[in-house]
C-alpha cells in the first residue's frame, strides 16, 4: 500500500486486477472513502451498468480471502494488506445471464472463461470441448484452413486439465461452426452452456462432513450444494434453508422442508472448515447470496448474527441492492423509454380516465408480478410459501410508521422539555426540603392570632384547638419521616442482580454439558451428534479435560 501527503490529505494507492490477468487498474482513495467508492469508479471506467453483480476481493496476511465491504471504509478493511492488490470479480452470478447487457455481459463471459481455466466450472469432456470451441472462436475468429493448421488450439489455455483429446474435439467443433458469427452470439452461446452446469457460479470451499470426508461447498443463486469427486452430492435450496450459523470452525445449516406427507421436517447439517476465519468467510458468502437472490428489497435485510456461545460472535448488515430491485429498476427504465418514444397522439389517448373495469388498484401488483426472476427465488407475493413459513428471514410484518419532525421543531421541543423538566425538578426539590418547617410556622402563627382575637373562648375550646394543632403536627411529622425513609431505601442495582444470575446460568450450562458429554444414556445420543455438541466436545471440552488431567495428575 502506498500513500502520499498533499495539502494535508492522505491518498492511498492500490492495484486492481481485472478478469484478464494482464489487465490492471491503478486506483487512488482517501481514508474516508468506502468500498462502494472504489467499485463505482472501476465500473465507471469499464462502462458497466449492472455493478451490483460485481465485487472486489482481496487476500489478507493470513492468506484468507475476503470480499470488500461496500458500506465500510476501505482502509479499515485492508490495513494489514501489503501490497494492496484487489481483484475485480463477478460476485453474484445471475440466474438468467441474458439480463446483463453491454460490457457487463463481456465481464461475465471472461469470468466464466476464468472459472473453466481454473477448474471451478467443472464439466464433462464433451461440455469442455464445446466451451473450448467457443473460446477459440472468440480469440481466433472463424476457421481458416490456411491459417489454422496443425495443433493450433494448443497455444490457447481453455481448461485446467487440457489434454490432446480435449484439444482435438475443440478443433473439430471449431471447424464445423458457421463463419461470420457475431461476437455477441458467441458470448450468449457460451454463457448458455455454462448456465446449464451444476457448478455455474460456484466458488468451491473445502470442508469436511461429520465422517471426515473431504467435500467442497458451493453457493450460488439456487442454494447451497456439496460436491464430492466433481459431482454434486447434496443440494439445499434457499426456500429450505431456515437459518445459517457457524460455531468455531463448524458451518451449520438449519433446514426446514416438507416431506411427501406434507409434514414440516427440521434438520441440521454441519461442515467443518479448515479454520475459524475460513468458516466466517463461508458464512458471510452464504448470507450475502441468500439475501441477494431471495429478498424483494434490501430494506428488509436485518442485521445477521453469526457465532455461538463458545465462539466470537459476528454481525453482518447487508448493503447494496437485491436482484429484485435491479430487475424492477431496469423494467421501469424500459417503460419510461417506451413512453418517451410514443407519439403525442398516443400519449393523449393513454391519458383517458380509467373506467370502472380497469384494474387501477391492482396495477402495481400486476406489474410487479410480471417481473422475470430467478427460478429458486422467493415468490413475489412475500413469504406465503409453505417452505418459508418458519424462516427467520421472512419479513412480512409491516414496519411501524415513523413521524418526521423538522430539526427546528425538534430543537424547540427539546428546549421546552428541558425547561419544563428543570422547573418541575427544582420545584419538587425546594418544596420537599422546606415543607415541614414552613407549614409548622404557619400553624403556630395562626394559633397565636386566634388566641389574641378570641380571648373569650373557654378553656375547653382552647384545649380542643390545641389538641387539633397537635394532631396536625403529628401528621406532618409522619409524612416527613415517610419521605425520608423512602429516600433512604436502597436503590435497585442492575449489576448486583445480573452478575449472580449470569454466573448461575453459566454454572448450570457447564454442569449440564459435562453431564451430557460424559453420560452413556441413549437419551442423549441424538443430542451428542448435533454439530454444536461435536464442536464443543472436540474443540473445547476434550482439550480442557486433558489439560486438567495432566495438571492434577502431576500434583497428586
């Protein structure tokens, strides 16, 4: 990372690698700039309009990959990275690649070529040959018998495991292609074949299941998949995913699905990652993919919490737009363009008032329901699907309406409330401090005036008045004592009430966990196989048990 001081401002410089290894961009940013600033600049330079599908990735000092958070400052995320090199990549592979236009589709084509060359886009030899022939068509053009002689495909890198058999099939398919085909048609054909593969949009994460079998976890627009020996072993669709969490190195998926009997079943699946940071990275990727392809709007995205009681918790807030918002905006722009292209006479005819038969009230719903969307995306009507009935990400509850108040009114109300509260405080304080003495003096003065002006009273009247005075004084004294005793009452302490309760809960949980882990009862056999319990046993309980055994064994 490089930085230079000019007129008191610090400017950082970084290198951004594009999808072609030799293409780079040199960018500058300041300490207050966020990740969205850098992504906007790169998309502007590349003339990409669908910037929400792309992202910037970097590798930290521990060799762990991260996506640059667009809502956080850049310098806080890459402070330990030296030199600062970012990679511009496709982050969200669209379910329908034809939605990308212009240079965005070109970037998707280059990303898929890169995935094929690095082995992420796993496919059969026939599919690899078809994709390779399209790569040859794009880079070398139409087949020319005079120019393309011998093993001309061997000079190109088309696949990770590029064999002679694959090159021969690619050359054979390249010779059979019709000449004069446009570049856009080649892109569409290549992307269409790649879209049909199970590994489309998959960035494999190495994990292990509960048996210790090596697997690769992939996340894309349709859900979460596991791959073994290049084939998909499991597939969890987004409507079936109830919750995603992690505990230490364990990545945990909570499922809620409906069986053949229309009964809702719940199941938990756990995968062990190589490290805790890798597990957090997988968890964040899964959360971002799920929210991007399932939420109608980004405003419905709540703060996601990961990690459990025995690991450092992580909170994540999704930033950016969702796929539904992108499609809605593009559709509105298309409608506006068509409206601007219409003639004035047609526009005047369209401005006729609606008749009773026209569905004016349901027009917004009809227009929104006609949007193209992902096959595995959440229904546009909300969370009515029975698969998502118990999902924690279903946010159909209406938000409370917030009343907007101007800054001047807020200041006026704040000042008036401050004066009012101060007035009541001083009034109650002064009144309570001098109330007893002031009232006693008034009664004594009144008694004296009665004795001066009413000397004709009999001794019985005087004695009754004195008794009445004594009763009033005793009542005031009791009231004063009650107020003093109320002040002297010990105030409730939240810390004194919380700390013992917290330690009590910790002790109970620890004793219960030890009892369950050490018990041989069949009652706890299912509970012991939970991913959380397995993580607790092998990462915390077993090492602590061995340490205490060595410690106390050496003492005794």
